[in-house]
């Protein structure tokens, strides 16, 4: 048996768990043990795989890396005709016969890896907009605005948030100027967790960035300690209660690399940061559904509208008038060096990264870019210098009946209770999504014509990987799971982190706010450790 007695156990090594680990070790000097069910896929813990040389030059191959890294959460079994045995209900590993197909979030997925989805994410880090995501129906985000703002700054600093990584791009400048001229006055730079090196390379932040020096497995901090165990699945929190207060007394962990090994972990404080589906899964597996009636409920999901456009010829011909002098010099150098190239766009021109933030009247955000997601390959026949991806992310508001629940009989491939979605957008959500689609097509028309096969479409629900609300932060145990310190109601030593905490739905990408919220919990976790 291997025993560990850390101050804090963090389950989950995605951006949220790693940001918190950094604070607890480097600022508070605590002993932190982190476990993740996934493998360590890079030399340092949790690197963003987007930084590999090949994917800097080619977008399409990374689409397949993303597809490979995403495990669908709930898959309705295939129809009987697909079974070699014919007839009857067919259920294979990972299939969920309890899933009702029309209410599924078909695109929702998880990434089990050291670094979580931070190994493949696209690094968009806008803040939530006060009138859209921090207030709703007279309720306020449980962390007050000034405190949240200071945590946003810390989170942004940890990630190296910047606005200028793509500003030198010819296409960025041309698309921005074109849209401003067409009356899209709020188009601006997408805040990104990315930096440009002296030789012009973009370096995307990952969970390694959030860990800082702790991402080096050999690093020994001056105070405290950090240990990360890959391939360690937490199967249960052992909880105790005197009927009023609750506490975690230890955890059950399975070492997936050595099933024979017994792992014994007892900590002073516990944090579950497993993502918006796997966090409530672990709490459900630990028998906490009755204690936490809001667990898995109030689920929100950001609808995504997508299309790709081929830039108008007049924009390409007019590039010299649309770009800065520096960019023009690069265009001229390119034309001189490659007289046979019909396009006045340098081969190494960075793609655009433009953003239209949400407003109260237009509760969605827009990203105009050329980037790898789980969709949007253009194939080798297309010169992707003239292609722009348009992704619009909308909002859906929380309703108690929209939920993820966990089966008492069907197990997922890791042997955990299988998640089942029961999600239907409201009429208001649908109307917002439709208005969002109209807005996207207006912007598309200003930029070019649709790339064949990439016409305006809604992606499968869940594809944006922005599911939230399942472990909501709030003011009471009936309608939320954690308090404003991210502590589970009535627990002395259990904290949660991640997108599941956002209570009102989100149109903005959620990760920066999830990190800020987790950083806010540092003081409470530290106090729990000190009082243990
Ligand atoms: C292609 C793509 C692009 C994206 N782009 C953006 C973007 O631009 N901006 C943005 O804000 N967001 C983006 N996201 C979403 C973003 O990646 C997530 O919001 C973020 O990673 C959530 O962080 P997390 O730490 O809460 O959870 P995760 O990153 O999901 O990590 C959770 C970890 O916990 C582990 N785990 C779960 N349960 C257990 C258990 N029981 N035992 C042990 N380990 C467990 C999992 O293995 C996983 O590694 C993107 C996602 C994808 C897929």
C-alpha cells in the first residue's frame, strides 16, 4: 500500500486544479497532492499540445488531435441493425441505454489527461460581462464584483493574458478594418492566453503555464511540496456526518497503471476540479445526491453557431490599404520573394483572432479566426490563408429540470456511474440562438462567401465544451452546491472548482472565470488546512 498525507488533495489537473495548486504551494507553502485519471502526455505536466512545431504550420492535423483527446460523455447505443447479433437493445462499452437521444448533449466530451482540456484548448480568455453573466433576474454572482476583478487580474497574470499576440497579422488587420467599416463597431482583439516569442512564434498557455515552476516534475519548491500522480482515478470520497456537519475522511483511488496497488490518501482539505460532468459524477458516486439536491441540475450549455468564409477578392486586392506599414512591408517582401504566389499574404502570416463581446441585448460572443477545434478542417485542396472560421457562442439560462444525472446501474468505461443528459433549451434560449445565427451571417457577408460544406450551422449541443451550472455556486443548499468560497454546503473540508460553478449560464468562454473563482477559494482552503 502507498500512503499519502498531503495538506490538500486536488482531484483533476486541468487549468482550474493546476491554477489552485500553484497558489496553494507557491503562495501558501502547502503540501499538495494532485491526481488525474489521465496520462502524462508531455515532458512538463500539462503542456498545450498546440505548441508542437507541426501544428504551428498546419491547422488541420491538430483537429484530429483534439478529436482523439475528447471522449464523448453520453452516447446513445447504435440501432440494433448495427449489431452482428441483430435485434434487441445493443449496448457496448461507453454506450448509455438510459440516454434519451433528443435531450442528449451529443457533443459534450471530457479529456482525461494530465492538464485536462488545457492540453488542447484554444486559450480565449475573456472576462464575464457583468450585465450578462454576473447578474441574472435580480441575482448577483456570489463573489462580489471588486473581489472577482482582483482574482481576474491574478488569473490573467498566471496565464499571460494578452491582446496583442495576433495584432501584426495581415488578415487580422484587414478583417478588423473591414468589419469596422461595415458597422460592426465592437469588433476587437480576442483576449488570449498566448505570447509571442522574440522570433515571432506564438506560445499557447496550457496547464503547465498555470503550474509555473511546478510543471517541472523535478522542481522542489522552497516551502511546501507538489506531487502529481497520473492515471489515478478517484472513485469515491469517503464522507462522514454527525447529521449537521459533513467532512471527507479519505478517498478511494484506483491506480489505473497498477490495479493491484492500494493507494491510501488522507488530506486536511479536498478539492474536486474534474470538469462540469466528472465533478458531479464523483460526488454522486460518493452518495451525496440526497444531501445536495442541486447536484447536476441547472445545467447550462453554450450553443455554438459556425461557418467558414473565403475572403472576398476585394479585401485581398485591397490589403495594402487595410493594413499597417509594418504589415505592408511584410506583404511586399513576400511578393518579391514569391512572385509566383497569387496571394499577397505571407506564408507565415498569423491568422486573425477577432472578438465581438456579448452585451445585454446581444447575449453571445463572436470569434473570427482560423484555429483548430474538433471541427473545421478545410482539407489540402484549399489555401487556408483565405479562409476564416466564424464561431459564435450563445447563452442558455439555468433551469432546474436541465440536468446531468448518474446511473445506479450503467457504468462508464472507467467503471464510474454513467452520466445521462436531460437538456432542452427554453424558448428564450432558442430565440437568442436564432438571433445569434442571424448576426453571424451578417458578419460573414461582410467578409466573404461561404466555404462549400461550411455553411452556417448550429453545432451539436455540447460541442463548445462549455457545459456549466452542474455544481453551481449560490446562496442556499436547495438551488446550489457550493458557497461563494467554493465550499460544498455543510462540509468543513470539501471544495469544488470548474465551469460547473457558474450559476447563470455563460456566453463568454468560461475558463478564465473558473480559474478566478478557484483562486478566490485559496484563503478558505488555507484556513481549513490550518484549522485541521
Ligand atoms: C478544443 C477546445 C478548445 C477550447 N477553447 C477554450 C477557450 O478558448 N476558452 C475557454 O475558456 N475554454 C476553452 N475550452 C474549454 C476549456 O478547455 C475548459 O473550460 C477547461 O479545460 C476546464 O478546466 P477544468 O480544470 O475545470 O477541467 P478539465 O480541463 O476538464 O480537467 C479535468 C481533469 O480532471 C480529471 N478527472 C475528472 N474526474 C476525475 C476523477 N474522478 N479522478 C481523477 N481525475 C479526474 C480529468 O481526467 C481531467 O484531466 C476549450 C475546450 C476544447 C476541447
